[in-house]
C-alpha cells in the first residue's frame, strides 16, 4: 500500500537553492570583493562552482578556506566541501 507520509518525507530536507545562492553571493562580495550574479553560481551536493573570469576564480581560490568557513557558519546544514 502506498504511504503518502513516507513519500513526502523525501522532500522534507530539500533546500531552496535560490536563497543559498543569494547568501553565497553576499559572502563572496564581503570576503573576496567579488560581485557575481546568482545565475553564475552552481550548487551541487558538496561543491559550489562559480562561473566567472580567471581573475575572479584566482581570488576565490586564494580565499577559499575563509569563504568555505563563512558558508558553513551561515548554512550549518550544508555539506559543501569545495568551491571552484
């Protein structure tokens, strides 16, 4: 028999990626001085990918640890381990 409550349980932990992207954008602006559009931020399970110039990516790489720490503080339930 189909149990609706167990089916809906799958969707309980889904996050709103748009709000996460806005928060990541604010952290990048504050920590690295880089202003990137939300559409240039791609979120997967454990990785955040940034579409941007090589200069922007180099700055992000240099400040990667600080940026990841701030993201983990702001999104405690996230499992992000890398940003590129």
